């Protein structure tokens, strides 16, 4: 009787582990297709409901609804402390683009206060359709 119960528990655990691993792999392979034909609320409105918080008392604050293909150029236009830092951030953004159709709409938030010695920079990218946070980076002066 005890052996029978242990076997049932082992089978249940096996299937739970199997199902969980498949689910995790599916999430890693998720691809966000084009949604440029759909309407989404503007970036200001999405910011209010997203729960995301930019750098308080930021000197620069950008909130945009853009296409994924425009992420590198928008990121490039932000005020970075050095060319090396700018290139690193563009590279990070490009790494995320492999999961996004170029015609996919995303929300881009960027905020900054201070400089390389005493500053904070924070940016995030959200998928406009799923509202899923795709990336978030917060850097302090020590991060540079």
C-alpha cells in the first residue's frame, strides 16, 4: 500500500517537472510578431498604469510608443555619459530585438539625473500588446 502511494507521488512529480521545464523553454523561445496595425494607448497613459517608476526628479524623461526597429536609434539619441556607454546600451537593446518583429510596438522609457560621477540612469522597454516588461536597466555612478 505505501509503495503504491509512493509510486503515484513519483509519477505526479515526474509530470510536474516535465511540464514545468517545457513551459520554461517555451517562454524563452517566445517571439513577438508584428502588431503595427493595432491601436495602443499613448506612452504617458501607459506609464500611469504600468507601475514603472522613473528616476525621481530626473533631468531627462522620455516616454515613447515606438516600433521595435526604432529602438537602437532612439536609444542612441539619449544623453549618455560617454560614447562607450552609448554603444553598450545600443548593443543591449539589439540583443532584445531578436525576439521582436521590427514592426512590433513597444513602450520606451528613459530617465536620467546627474552625471557620470553622481548620476542615475534608468530605462525600460515594455511590449505594447502584452504589457510585458522586456528589459529594465538602472545604472548609478558606480555602474559606469
